[in-house]
C-alpha cells in the first residue's frame, strides 16, 4: 500500500506498507515530515523491481519537507568504520554502503579503527578480512578489548580458512563478499536497530480505576492552555500511546490533568460539538483525536487545522487528527513500537509547541 499525492506524512509514522504471503505486514516509516508530491506507483504495477535494489526504480515517494533541519537533527546517522588495507581493496562494495545512506570512515590500522569508534555513538565496524591477511582475527580481539560494545561485521572470501577463527571471536556477522549486495540491507538493519522492538510501553500496576483517557490538559512552556480530547476508547493511561504521552509530559514537568473515561460521542454529533465548544472557551489550543477507517495504512494520520477566537479574545487553534486504526474491524490503536512511539511523539510535540 502506497501513500497518495498531497498526503501529509510525519517522522516515524507509516509511509508505505506491504502484506507478505504469510499475512504479516511490513511498515515502512517516513523519514521526515512534509507533503507528498509524487508517488512511485510502478511499485504496485511491478513489485519485482524491488528485488533489483535499484535506487532509481525503487523509490517510494517524493516529499516536500516541512522542517528538514529539525528532522535531520532527530535522524540517526549511519556512521560506520571500515578497516581495510587500502581503498582499492573495497571499491567493489564501498559504493553500496554509501548508496544505503552510510557515512563511511575508512581506516587502514586497527589503532585508527579504535580511535574512530570511540568518537562514534554507534560503534559499528566493517572489517575487510581479505585485505588484512591473517591479522584480521587479532584485530577483532583488540577491538573487542578496547570497545566491548562494538558491533563487528566481517567481510570475507568464500571458503576462507579464517572464517571459523573469526566466528570464535565476538562478531555480529560474517558476510561472504560475493553475497554482500544481497545481505547488506539485512546486516545494516541488524546493526542499527536498537532493542526498541522489545520495549514494553505498559505499566505493571494493577488498578480498579478505568484506564481509558478522554481528556488531557496541560499548560505548556509558552504559557498556552492545551487540551487533547479523545473520541472513542483509543488512549490508555497504563499502556501504549497514552502511557508514553503522559510519561513524556510528566518527565518535562508540565502541569497536567488527565480525565479518565471514554467519550462515546463523535466530534460532529451534538455531544461532541458541545465538548469541543466547552474546551474552546478555556484553551489556546484544542486537539481532537479520532480513529476512522479511511483505507490507509494503520497509523497514518490526517490533520486539519482551524482558527478561532477564544473567550479571552486571543487567536486560538483546533487541530483535528484522524488516525487509521488497525484493519481488524475495531478502532484499536495497537501498532508496532515504532509507530506507537511516533504517534505519541506527534501528540506531545503538538501539545507543547507554540
């Protein structure tokens, strides 16, 4: 499933998705926020081009960024160190690393490799075993001694006698050079994926009080009164999006009020309109959250903004978020960890910004 032209995308929220033969779904998150200006519909007509790993053919969408500088600051840089005897030895696969967005620091000695890794947030090193002769395993020992958290990837020749020796050391991956192009995307995913998929966004405390959230009110750092109105049983105080959002607000010491319960109304019915009207009188910003099946990828959000004058005579805003729920005939907002965190981050940013 691909996005549509003129859709607005947000960092970490699904940009595209695909359903595998085993019915499992893969979500591809957006790297930045902005408006989609072009979509590669050829991926739907001819999915086999994905196997070709051609960057000219496999792009998903072109995005007009809304705040590129901010998004780049939040982006994890894929810095890797490459230990090799000379650049001539790695010219066969170095372009592939750079094409995949890696910033490669090439070094020719193990001491330079250690010095470089110390400065990097992600301690990732590729070692060109073939060019280092029999010294490779000893270099791995040195790296592991100096930097225990280093993630070591060996690129070796097929049927190398040193493969078993390398594997006896602490390495993340041993890749045969002839399979580099096919395996590199999986290697980079393993290298740069943290344990976030194992994170648990849930409180273990047992409570008889309803955990559903219908309203969150804060005064943000700009002195603005902000209320998030939740329509439906979407957010919970003790797990997932609601749990992350509440804890982020508490962590930043915002004055916060959380109202438990469920708004069974809809923003467009009489009760919903009255709830919003009451909030408009007391706030500088109202945010509404509603789940609705719009045949989008689960987790994708549609945003609308309207301006009004509040009871204090000040310009105020209403931001209406409509989020695509899971395709299980319910409105549950249960997503993978990346999407869950991204939705909570989006709500947090809207509530705490100007």
